[in-house]
């Protein structure tokens, strides 16, 4: 069984594929699958696969042999019918649970880079200690404040049916994981596990069309509205469902 699947939704940034694959190869010590999720209308999709040196797999048509082969290679590029980061994350994250029987599913942005050797083993150990839970590392920007990258036990994803609320598109998913984990009593932060966030906010990357699109004032307003609606209508019930999973394990 694969220990951890990290889904990285990405669009029009194929130059990130090789450095991401290299960073995972250099730092992973658990059985971790890096799953790059690209939209089926992204003209650069094939370039991602070339950069990662793996086949481009249509998620809807992925066979057990496809999943097994990618799990062995520890990296895959999946083409999905998604039109947002959250949709891509949910499609690949949920499919991975069946495809490779992962113990946990996680998220990173294509501007994250794991720096700590064995970071994935630390995540998995923390999650096994929690039994049911959510863990994140230090991105060198938000630190403990927000899980800008995360790993979640598979039972939570199966119970909720997704990795992040489908009503969100990009923004506020880190707020969701923090709020859910705290309300359900199963959130753990690993300060010495560095998953660097190469964000323009701190001058670690240039602002491109993708950053401008998802961080526009309109996007922030839409994201805030969608998340506040989720908080009002769903958070309490979802947190209770996750807390119940922990009670069953106890």
C-alpha cells in the first residue's frame, strides 16, 4: 500500500514538473506518490509528463496497472476534466484512494518544495499516531498559522467525499483544513519539517498570469463568500463526523 499521495494541481507551468519530481526523489523516504493534476484543456499537459519522465494518464481511464506502475515510479501526471484547483485536487485525491489504497492523501501547490529529508515519513508517523487526522509542516511564510500544504488520513477523505469543500475553487482551503482539524481535535503542526512556499508574496517567485488570476480581488471576495457559507452550513456537521471517526478508532 502507498503511504501517501500528494496531489499537486497545476496549470500552464510545465517547467515545475522536473524540479518537483527531483525534490520528491531527493527527500522522500516513505512510499509516496507525487500526483500532478492538470486540466484536460491545458495545452501544456504533455510537457508536464515529459518533464516528469512519465506517461500522461487520463484520470477517468486509469487502470489498476496504470496506478501500480505510477506507484512504483513514485510520480504520475493525471489529466482531469477539472476547471479549478480544488476540483483537480478532489478528483485525483479520491481516485488515488481506490487506485493505490493510500493511507493518506495530501496537497501541495506547484510552488511548494519539500526541503526536509524524510518529510513524508514524518507526516505519515504523525498521522499514524493521531489515527485520524491532519498534519502539516512549516512553509517558512505562514508557519503554524495556516496549512498551505497538508496530509490527511484517508478515512477523513472517504467520510467527507473530498479533500477540500467542492464549493471552493482555490482560496481558503488552508483555512478549511486548519478549522476542521482544530474543531475535530486532530490537527498537528511539525515546525521542523520544511515544505518551502516559493510565493511572490515574499519575493521567491515572479507574479505570472496564474497568480494574478487566482489572487485577484474578485477571487478573494468569491472565496471568502464561499467559505463563510461553508462555515455556516457545513463545518459543524463535518467536524462532528471527523471527530466520530476518532472516537471509533479510540
